[in-house]
């Protein structure tokens, strides 16, 4: 455990000894009105653009211009198999085997596709368990699946809620729910890292619990991928989904990753929606054959994918590969613990960190509750060049990202917050 000190010099010292500090210059950092870099702490919402992204996209524009349809086969990175260029690094980032991972569609779409396979309600087992404060899109998607199967959403949805006066979820409460309703629950679907509190769940523990009661278990890792060590394969989860535009820096609305555990890789009886891209690559273009399912996560693909978005993902993954997930997580823990230290040093009675204190139960995000604050606090922060986000009623979420944030960023953020809280 590093011991931290206050003062700008200490932050500068930490930056000097940070072996990943040079990655910051490989990103476009938005500028504040005075022309200085913003303090960008919003990588949990939209990650910054790597400088190499433009050339990766330009390469595909060039091949399209020069080759037209031939680019599918003769492009620098042939489009037919482009998604395969992403698989190994993506699998490594989320701790999965390549056969378990594919990049396709967008996140909520993939959640639905996964539920087609892993939410198969019967008369007796038809409920879905999610977190009490699940991300709205996930909740809406799950409710619509219930309705799709003719199940009343109030009857079919079970919420794992925090206790009165608490923010974080407790595993013993999950256990009680499963003990009581386990044989009625078809699917347990939890956010790997809760978007609001930043609580990083024990995926393996939740999976084992769910499986013990005969439920399928899936995770939405939108706030986990590229942020924490997910170890999806070892967790044993049936499926997971995540987007690539938050910590994975692949641009607004970019594509989603999907994990389907190896144990389902060859199961042709698992119901699914299919298209020509889930069909055997060798005979895909004969166009007449009976459906011949691709094994693994690729067997859930529907369409030929948007290459320009994939190029942005490839650029980002190449940066991740250079930095190394383990190095990033090690810096991330230092950076966020330093952030927490400075906030505690502030010793300001109106702020409370609701994210877990334990480094292994969170990623880089800290959710800071500010008593009696309203959105004007967020405006004041933006005004002094701090980009973070505001969640009603009174929480600011700040994510110092190890790839491009510095210890100096964190120091300056807390200094500016202090001035604002003290009305200066
Ligand atoms: C960001 C996020 C989404 C967004 O879904 P899209 O389909 O990419 O718009 C959904 N769920 C969670 C948990 C998220 O964090």
C-alpha cells in the first residue's frame, strides 16, 4: 500500500514515476476555454479518442474508394474477416477464450439476443433478477422480454436492492432472494460494475449462486470492460455483453462485445436468432445451403458489421495491447486510491464517497455524493474545466482513467472542487 501525501509536488512525483504516463499524449484531450486541457474524468461515459483512430478509419475509407466491393477480400484488412482482428485482444481484456468472444451490434441489441438464448421461461421458472438500480436500458430491455413472453413485468421482475440507508448491494441479500425464489428465476442479469455506485461485483460468486439454483447468469459489463479484471471465463457466467465506447475508447455508439461461455459453444439446441453471419464461413456465400451454425460466440452474429466502427475498435485495442491490462489496473488502483485519499483529506462534511473503499470491489470510478447539492454544482465544475457527470439526485461520478489521466489531473480536480464547495 502506497502512502500518499498532499500537495502538487507529490502528484507530479507520481506522474514522473508512472510507466504509463506517455500514453496520455496518444489521446486527443478536449480543451477548456482557456486553451488548456480539460480535466477529463468521464471515460466511464465516453472514452477519449486515440490519435491513431483517424488513420485506422482512413485506411478503410481508402480501400473502399480504391477497391469497392473487392475490399471484402483484397483490402489491407479484408472486411469479410475484419471482426476476427479484434477477437484476441478483446478476449484478453475481459479474461475469456477467443471462441467465447465476438464484437457485433450494439449493447442493448446484444442483451436482447442473449436473452433469446438464455431467458427461456417456463410456467414454473419465468422470473428475471436484476439490480435495484440497474442501468435504465437494461431494465427496459428485461421488462420488454417479460412482456414479449406474456409475463406481467411486475410479477416477473425481482430486484436485488440495497438496504435502507445504504447504497451498496450485499451478497447475503442476493442469497436470501435466491433461497426464496430460486426455483422461479430463469435468469440472473447483473451489471458487472454498477454504473451508479461503481460497485464491482464478484462475478464468480454471483454465478455460482445463480447456477446453484438452476438459473442462467449473465452480466452487463459496460462499466467493467477495460476498467477491471473481469475474468469472464473463470466466472463461469453463461453470457456477458459490454459496449466499446466507455473505457474502450472506440467512439460514440460504437459496437458491443459479447461473451458466451465455452460450454455453450457447440450447443445447436440453444435457441437463438440467426442471420448469414452466424452461418459457416466456408459456405456462407453459396446462399442456398441449410443453416450451418458457427461454433462459439461468432454463431450469434447476424449481419456483416460496420467496418468503420470496427476500425475505431481496432485502433483502441492496439493501444490497450501496448499498455497491457495488468499494468493499467495496477495504475488505476493507485490513481483512484490517491483520488480517494485527497477527497478524505478535504474532510468536507458535505461529501461522501459511495463507491466501495476496497480496491478490489471497484474500478477507477468514484461516485461522490454531495449533500444538498443540485445540478448547479455540475455546472460550476464544467465551468472550471472539469468534465465529469452528474446523476440525480446528488451524485457526481468521476473516473480517472489510467490510460490518459494523470495524478496531476486528480490533484487539480480536488483543488477545484474544494474551492467550489467553499463557495469561492
Ligand atoms: C452504457 C450502458 C448501456 C448503453 O447501451 P447502448 O445499447 O450501447 O446504448 C446499457 N447498459 C449499461 C449497463 C450501460 O452502462
